[in-house]
């Protein structure tokens, strides 16, 4: 396959950046999208130019590191991570436009690499159950109905890639935050801190500069792990409940 | 050098309790006076850093990823073992211990392994308390499955994403300590040297991967939780960034490297599709519970399949060779990983492999679908089948999967004693980075167990014993030892940037991987290993003359990151070969063709090789010195493995 790439190049956070066009003549349909970028970078290196920097690690669709905005969609045309996107999803002669995630809370570091540490800070604000190592009850002393465990699991599968933010016209992080809030709100282990957790995480999300949610659902439609919009509804309920009742009830 | 494993005296079931009582404790008010560095934030590193923070120590944690949640533990699929015996099927701590020693082909330490089995039960409790959503039965209790041929169901799992859920649990505990101010997190930071002061590990030098700044960090102890070195092979199931640099540079500062030749090759991975291949994807071993492995009986049929003239589904039963079921009637498709991998290699070497490369065998679910129905198979393996289809474009419900072995895990690593301390005072290694618990072969679902055992339940006790005997005084990063290490790191970076040769880092990495896979992979022999040694030496020389690393140090420079890692792989690869040469027996994942039974199975030589091979670095281009730690078995009787 012959592919034309228009890739966002930006030397560093201060640089203005812009698109650069590259030609690839020998792309195999079996390559993953990132392997196609490996080939591109080898070609660029041979010319003595700086390769395109992009984030990637496990290449199995689970670590959430890869983050390209491909033809106007986070992770490209399929509902999967960029590393699991293969060139057979494109046609010979295609032109593909590749940009970094665009969001105020995800500043560009270089080329296609962005800084997503805002997600870590949201989790640090309360995305946990406050138990220390040791001194916990036997695992089977907390029976959990299978249906609830499965639902909590569905929320817990979020990989923190940030596609939801990139897909959203407001760059809202509601899907990401709601997935973690939901997981712990559904499980008995999360009950003790249920109210404070949602309040703190939402406050941190706002402080990081993520936009508001207007329920268009692009986040869930683009989420490679198919995190459901129900999580956002649950987050809204949890937040309202927390705000409208006292912790001393 | 005398290697002292410091295994406590007494009956095996009492060693750990006694040891916990005997170790010195640090007074709660004094813990804040001690600083601990943890490098790596996978299961072992994140759980250790969080637990240290909870105890009151000051922790600095480092990872090269952009977030601690992305460490490669996240990719583990199958599950985590624990001797809970929730299924009432005869499991016990002793049985898990016994299975692990046997599975490791009697090349691990009894004391360490028993402790691992003992604390395994606490891990599950801990993870559930954190909100890890393990699979459950309708009654609300935890579900288990049998894994990797174990005779009991002791594996806890969270669909095919157990590693992810456990890591997110440890990451949440770590995040809590970050917000409490007890852990300072350094992301996108790579450790490039260990700093020793008065013979003790007192800090590290890192490179900030965004700015290129070379930074010094001082502490009272350094814990390496930096994972394994499978990426020496270039193609492996490891993440692209997984590397051995931290461990290797510690090795060059005096830490012994143990059993480097013990690598695990996983039998069920998606085969290589072409030269562009950057990594291999594992398909969970649980697939072998229902899938049947076969190749055509006749070479001619394989050839037709490779050329696309024949579909596997059209090949009649009597022309198929279910070779695992044929050779191992009692274990069948569930033989251990090394046996399954080696047999796949043999049938492909005979020319009976399938797929265009000829390097693949079938894993067929047709019978299972016929027996249990498509819905049942979908329920068990749906996400794996989807993943397979996404990568290969084939539908495994309709045509058999193609699989081939790939490098997956490294049992070798830094030598540690019972306290998980290396031979360097104050330097610890935990998780896959150490060598201690899996012997020559790791059982399925035991990697997650070891990472969390070390991090949550072992090192929080043993590190106190060391710190309690240490003065509170901090070493300033202005100390000449830090300055020396910084300048050495800068010197290496400058050198790499100055060469401006003709070949990219990846080209060297691929070449090294090819040598390792060819001569130090599933099957090894003296002649091949000697050849590999010469070729690696030659390649390393070429690397330092002809590698091309562009850009500068003072920016995000992924070529420079890779160049440092590959430079270290080029040295570690040679040590792996050296160790494989020295160990002229077959054991576990290490198969020496010279040492096999009449039936072609691995044959140990217990009289000669019942020891841990720990290697000491002796300077650039000098041969490493071998130290032996004899293995003593008091509770498990050594037998030759047989899966017939």
C-alpha cells in the first residue's frame, strides 16, 4: 500500500508546530498503525532528520499509552487503541492526518506526545479505597452479587488513555472520572468514602481545566474500552447526593 | 565471595514467622527520618512504594512511563495464584509451594518459595479490600479457575485483564500516598546509574526524559522493581519500553546477576507476520484448556496451507497430528509452557508449520464449540478471540487460531537473599527484576503473585531490618559519588550522540534479537552458543562505531532512550549466552540439546548443577566471574519431570 501521512510536528511545548507531509510506499496491511510509524521513523532517521515522537508502550491495547488523533478521531476509525489499529483498515493511496490529543489539560510535549498527568492528579484526589497494607478482612467475607461485581468491572476497565477527552468538543474528562467513581460507588468497599470521593475528584477535574459535559456521548462512542455513558449519569447522581446531604447522616 | 542466602533456620513452615519476629523494627516516629527510592511502578514497585509510604517512610518512586499506571504488569491476562483453598479441592500452602518448586524444575530456593505461597493468601484479601473487581460466583464469593495445568483451582482472575485490575489497585494505593505527601512520584524518569557511598547503595542518577536533565537522588536504600529483560530478544511480549538498564547498571556497580539464561518462552502467542513486526502478543494460556493444538501430519499438506491452496478446516481428522495429545497422553494440550513451546518448534522445524512463514501451529476450538456451544466458548474467551481477530483478521470461531511461542518472562535477575537484598548493601530487587522464586521456569499466574508478595508483604518487613541499623544521616547529592555517576552518565549519552554512524538503534536491536532467538532461545547447544557469543561481541563493537543517534540530550529524545537500553542489552545478551553455555544441563525453560532423555525430554544434572549461577561484573570486555549458591532441598524430593 502507498500511504500519504500528514503529521503534526512540534519541537516542544513552546513551539507553534505545524503539519508535515510524508510518503510511505511499502505499507503492509498486516502492520499495526504504530508499526507503520516505526517504518516512517526509520525512513526519517535514514535521512538524518528527527523522528516523529509518539507515546506507545504495551502495544496490546491495555496500557493506555498510545494516543494519536487520526483523521479527526482519537485512535482512528475503529473503536480500539491506536496500537490495535491495523493498516488493513485503510486503503491504498489514502492520506491520513495524525495529530496529538487536543485539550487544555493535556499540553503537547513534543510532536504527538502530550502530558496527561492531570489524570493522575484526579485519581490522587480520591480514586481509591483508603486501606493500608495488611489488617484487611478475608476476601470472601465481603460477598458481592455477581451482577454488581461485573458492572463494577466494566467501569474498572478504563485504561486512562484520554481518548474521551480528545473526542469531546469541550475536552471534558467526565467519562474517565465517572468510570472510577462508579467502580467504587458500586462496590461495598467504596461505601465509606463514597461522598467525599466524588466531591474531591470532581473538584480536581475542574481545577485541571477539563471542560463541562454536555452529554453528546462522543467520549463513549470513541472509548476503546467501551466505557458506558451510564457512568456519567451515575457520577451526576453521586455528586448531587453528596452535595445535598451531610456526611454526618 | 561467599553467597549467603540468609534463609532462617527451623522448619520451613515457621521460617517466615520467626524471621518477622527476629528482624529489627524501626520506631514509628523514626520512619520519617529514612528515605527510600523505588524504581519501577509495576505490581512490585507500586505495592512496595505504597506500603512504605503507609508505614511512614519518605519514598521517591520513579517510572519511565508517563504514569505509574502504565507499567507492563498491566498486560498480564490470566490470573493470580493463591493457596486459599476456597474450592475445597485439596489446595494448601504446602501444595502451592511444592508445585512452584517442581514447576521451577528444582532450581529455586525452598525458603523463598514457601514464603511466597504463605503470603499469597494475604494478597487476595488486600486486593479485594482495595476494590479490585475479581470474578465472582452467583453467591457473591470469589471464583477460581485451574490454570496452566495445575491440578487445583487456585487462580483468581478478572476476566482476561487480571494484571490491569491488580495494577490499578496498587496504583490507587500509590496515588493515595502521593496525595498524602509520603511518596514523591517522578514519571518519565529513567534510572541510568546506581550511586554507592562507603560500599552502600545510597542513591540513583536519572535522566528526565522530557528535559534531558541528569538528576541525582539520595536515599538510605534503593529498591529496584524494574521488571525483566525479555526485550533482549527484540521481539517479545514485553512492552516496547521494558528494559534492563537499571538492573544492568546496578550489576556493573557490583550487584550479582543470577541465572540470566532462564527465560520463559510462552507457547500461545500470535505468530510473526513480517519484518515490520515490533512486538508479539500473548494469547492467554487458558486457551489451552479448550483448544487443541495440531499441525498437518504430512509436510505436503502444510505446504499447501502455507500457499493458501488448502484451508485447515478442509483437512480431514486422520491427516492432522494433535502432537501434544499424542506425545503426552495424560497432560495433552496442558503440558507446561516450555514443553508446549519446544514441541511447536520441533514440528515447525520438520517443515509441518502453517501460516506463510511456516512458523505457526494451530490451536483449534472446533471441538470445544461443538461440545459446549459457541456461547459458552464466547463467554470464556470472547475478549481473546476479538483481540486475535483484530490483529490477524481471522475469525477463530470459524478457522483455527495460529499460534507460535514467544519470549515472555525472564526468571533470572539480580541475585537477592531472603530479605530480597542484593549482595550490595542497601540495594534491593523485587518482582521480575530478581531471580529468587521461579527457579528455571515460572508457573502460569505466579508472576502477579510474586510481584505483589514482594511489594506488599515481604520488603516492608525486611527493609526495616536494614534501616534500623543505619544512622539517619543523609548523603548530599553534592557528594563526589553522585558527581562521578552523573558525569559517567553524561559521558555515555555524549558518546552515543557523537558517533553519528549509519545504522539506527532499531537495526542493532533487531540483529541482537535474531542472534538470541536463534542460538539462545527454545533450544540451545554448545556450538550455537559459542557462535552467538562471537556474533554479539562483534555486533556490540559495531554498535559503538556505527550507531546513529540524532538530536541532543536536552530534549525528549526517544532514539537516545533506546540507544542506552540497547547498549545494555548488547552486554546482558552476552552474559545470558555465557550462563547458558556454563549450564550444560537442561532444566525448566533452559533446554540444552546435549542433555536430554532418550525420549527427547529435558534432563537435569542435579549432581553438577543444583546451584544458582550468580555472575559478577569484572570490567568492560572482561569475562564475568561465576559464583555458586548451592541449592538445598529438605522438603521436596527431586524428581525428573514427566508429563507423559
